[in-house]
C-alpha cells in the first residue's frame, strides 16, 4: 500500500448522536433507579432482588448496560484513534474491545435474569 | 517616566547551529513607549539580532506573531507586557515543526485550511451586479469571517496535536462553517460530505482550548456544533 494520508470514512455522526443519547438514557435510568433503591423499606438481598423481579426494571437495566457498553465502545475507540498510530495494532485493539464488550453484555444479561 | 526592566525566558533553536532547543534568559530595559509584548521583542531583536520571530502588521490583523506566552497561545502584538507575570516564557506555537526560534512551519495548518475549500462555490451565472444577501443571512457570518488564521486555536487543540494530518482543526472548521452558513454558496452538501468523517470533524471532543485562546474572541466550538447540527438535520 502506498503511504498516503487517507480520510473520508463517512461515518461519525451516528456515533456522535449515539454517545449523547446513551449518556442521556444512563443519567435518567441512574436517577430513577437510585430513587427506587433508596425508597426500599430496608436494604437486604431480598428487597434488592425483588426490585429486579419487575420485568420492566430488568428490561431497562439491561438497556442501561447496552447503553453503557455502546457508550464505552465509542469512547475507547476515540482514545485508540487519538493515541494508537499503527493501523494493525489499532484494529487489533478495536476487535479486543468489541469482543470484551459483547461478552460483558451477555454476562450482564445472565446476571440480571438470575437475580 | 522611569524605565522598566523585564525578565524573559525564550525558546531558542537554530537547526544549523544547535543540536537541540534550549531556553535563553534575557533581561531587557524597556522604553516608556513599549506597551505590547511585540514592542519588547522588537527591542530585544535590536540587541540580539540572532533572535527570530514573525511579525508584520503589529496590530492583530495579520496573525503572524502568534506564539506561546507563559503557556498560552497569543498574539504578541495584542498582549500587554504589564499583564504578564515574569519571567515571561516565550515558546513557538505547540505541535508544529520549528523552523527557527519562534518560527514554526505552518504547512500542515494551511493544508487543512485548504482542504475545506475556503472560497464561495456557486456555479450559477453571475448576476449583473452582485449576489445579494438579506441582512439576517449576512448576520450569520459574524463571528466567522473575522478569523485571521494565526493558528493560536488549532495549535492549542490536543486533537490537532495528535492528528494534525487528519483532523481539520478549529480554524479550518470555523472557516468550513463560514461557507456552510453562506446563503450564496451552493456546495453545502459536498461540504458536509467532506467533513462527515471520524477524523476530519469528529476528533473534536469539545475541549474548548480554541475558544480560550482565540485573540479575536471567536468561538470555533460553537461553529463546530453548528456543523454537527446541520449534519443531524440532513440525516434525520
């Protein structure tokens, strides 16, 4: 490959919006969930897991984790784009990050539906 | 009026003579007429003519004498000597290759500026007199056209430091929005296509160093936000 500066990937807007949308969702969920958790009559494992027996809470908690991982993907990718110059190393790090985050998402589902 | 003395610490580098850059201390006696940092530099050069820096209009219009003063990018001609704590530490603009002393190679900066096509694109036949704008449409160009391309903003931007070859930088993006906002320009879509890129536009992480340093008090971050707004309204 000739050594030339290549730009023009024509993406970025969707990720930029997604980063803001996921941040907003996480803030709203965190506030509502904190209110619900602090409103529990007592803080025991039973009341805590009782909170997650409501399938709506479970669903939104899972969405929260998906939002978190997507948000993290964009942020971590940005860091790699800024600081990791060799393309091969950057691609490897991108793949490792994606595999990790997809794994975390599966793990989060498993934890949530086991509570 | 009594004469004032100031202490300066200056970045020196002459690639023909020096192995590496070093800082040189100066003590300089000022005349009462010396108000701005550029006055002090011109006086210093009359004593040590090996010292190199760019200057031209000496009134904040040409943008030649941008430099890093006490850690912040400024124009020497607009900076009051009395407003600066001493010793006044002078370095070249960060992130660009140094040619000599305070003179940097701005090729990369201007390459990015040229990449956004900083001129009006309108293939319609020229009208008999001029392409008119309403006062409201003209209003939109305020805060954009005043840029003097001194490079204070782009060279204070960490995103530009890491990717000067790919990220357009605040100065270039301010100019890009200047033409996107111009109702006489017909290449809006091509301009947005040119910028819709993870490197060219989306390296901006709203750090806002550009706004902090702009000697003309312009706001590149706001212009970049407006480019993103245009992209969103085009996409959704």
